C-alpha cells in the first residue's frame, strides 16, 4: 500500500476516533444536564429510555474505538490491509469505505462483520 494512502487512512481513523470521543463527551454533558432537572413522572420514563439508548451507544462506540485502535496497531506493525481471514490484500476501495476493517469482502461474510 502506498505511503500516501496509508497516511490518509491513518488520519481518517484518528479523526473517527476523535469524533466518537467528542460525541461521547457531548452525551455525557447532556446526561448530566438531564439529571440535574426536576423530573415529573413522564420525564422519568423518558429519562429511563434515554439511559437505555445511552448505554447501547456506549457499548457500540467502545467497540468502534477498539476496532480503530486495532487498525492503527496493524498499521504500526506493517500488516494493515492484509485480511486476517485469508491473508490476502484487502481492496483499497474497501479500506476507503471501512478503514478499520480487518477482513476482505469474502471473509467479512464468513465472520459476519458489521
């Protein structure tokens, strides 16, 4: 993989990581603001619903951070862009679309990548 492409993808991964942390920080601030209000019965039900969504987002975003960190680690190790399933090169188009992916298209079906 060309150095220029690798640097671009690395910058893209780092930006995605920052965006996730920024969204998480905004959610945390919103959650603190919500918890400081006087809450009536209907608002309490909404708070529980928001809490459940918040927890789901938190788990999904944790997974995304892990995938990004693993991709950055593969870059540092010199194995980025090589499929972890079949050891073939992952297409540049796939890496552009999903820079954190560890699998080529064929293997992603086997491992049910989302």
